């Protein structure tokens, strides 16, 4: 395929995307697509979203277009990247079924990422089978496009390793070289995960501690002013701590004037700098980042027919590629009985 490396990325449509997604993956995807070195497939993983939202399909349906709007608004270009919907690619479901025979239940239960997410979601013993097996579904997504590179967060490395195991097992079992073993591309140190507004280590829709790409200026300001700082920094004259202070964490990532941020840190630590001032500065910094994204998003929202056409065209191309891989997989196993 054009002698380019293949990238596969994506998100689950369970709500609008937030600035943690932006700094952790979306910005990187735009930069990668613009290098011209990669053929990018960006998946809206609605089937995987159903693994723990099967009883609320309306949530997925409503979120799907919101995620597409977020993709386009940050600069993902349909002429350079193929945005597609997972459920519109039938080959992915069949590949998942075929790979299930190559993975043991005990191996799935040992997956650290799955164990962590099961604990976070408080499933107890009522774990949906689809949720437990979604690492296999991810392997199908990656291998269907013969992706060489998969940009992921550090916490997703166990998922990627599971895919590599499936690739090796398949190729060894059926004496083929059909499947490609992917490599991970990880975010720069310190940018893999953005803390929530409340100081929680993770920004999350479910924790209601996120700033969304679509938030208007007033909503952004209210959220910034509510941010966790240093609970012991009561008076302006009090020395403050920057460790664990969410405002300074965000400034380190988003502010371009690092020298000025360092001066603010020194003043805050010595005393004489109030939380309101640093929050107002952060608000200006984030507004500078989010304003153009918000404007583009509103433009695309006025032309949803175009957005749906992008998804349809991207899904049609993805379907062709995945169907060809499935054909090769079936040939390797010996399932194509009729010529």
C-alpha cells in the first residue's frame, strides 16, 4: 500500500472527546498524517463501546457523530486519513471470531489493562463476555489493516502485546506470513495522561472532571476556576506547592511561554501569588488552544451531510482493505472451500 507504514488509531464513542484526548493522541495523529509517511486509518470503535454499554445504544449513536466532529475540528484531514466506523466493517467481527480460538480464557484474565478496567467498572462477577474479549477485537482491528504502527498510551501496551501474540500464534499455526506484527508508538513522557480537574490521576467523562473540545468559553472558564490547586494555599501570601497542582500541570503542557511559567512557579512557591491569577492565565492559554477548534467544530456541525459522507467513504475504503485481509486469513486456515 503505497510503500507507506500503516497506522491504526481510534476512540470509543461514549461521549465527546476532551483535552486529555487532544494532548494524548489527537494532536499526534494530525502531526503524523501531515508527514506523508503513513497511511492512516482512524476508527470510531462503536462495537467496542457496546461491550459495556449494550443496554444504552442511544449513547453510542449520539456520541458517534460527536467524535467525528472532534476529529475533523482538530485537523484530521479525510484526504490524508481514513475515518471509519468499526461496525460497518463485517470482516472485523469474523476475524475476532477466528482469533478467539487462538487465545485462552486464562490469558485474557491476566491482561493487566483488562484487569484494571474491570476493577474500575465494578463488574464483579458479571463481566460482559464482549468486554473480557475486547483485546481480541482490538487485534482484529489492527491486523485487518496490517498496521505496522499503533499509537497508544503506556497503559495500552499489554493490549498491543496481546495482538503480537495472536499474530505470532496465527502465523506459526497456519504456516503463513499473512498477519503483520505491530509496533507501539507512545506519547512523550509526561503527556500520556492528563489529570482531571479535581486532581484525580485520570481525566474521564465518567468522573465528570474533564474539559471538552466543544466546551464554550464560559464553560471553560468555570471549569478552570474550579481546578484543584494546593488546599493549603489559603492566603495569597502563603507559600504554595506546585507538585500535584493541576493548574501548573496544565500550564507545563499547554503554555508556550515556559520561562513565564517558571517565574509563576517560583513566585507561587515563595508566596505572593494567588490561585485566581494563575487560573486566569491558564484560562487564556486554553482558550488560545480551544477557540479555533471550537470554531471549526461549529462549522462542521452546520454541515452534517458532509461529516456523514466522510464516514461513509472512509468505511467503504476500510471495508475493502479488511475484506482482503480476511480473504487471506481464510485461505491460510483453509476455509475458502469454493473457488
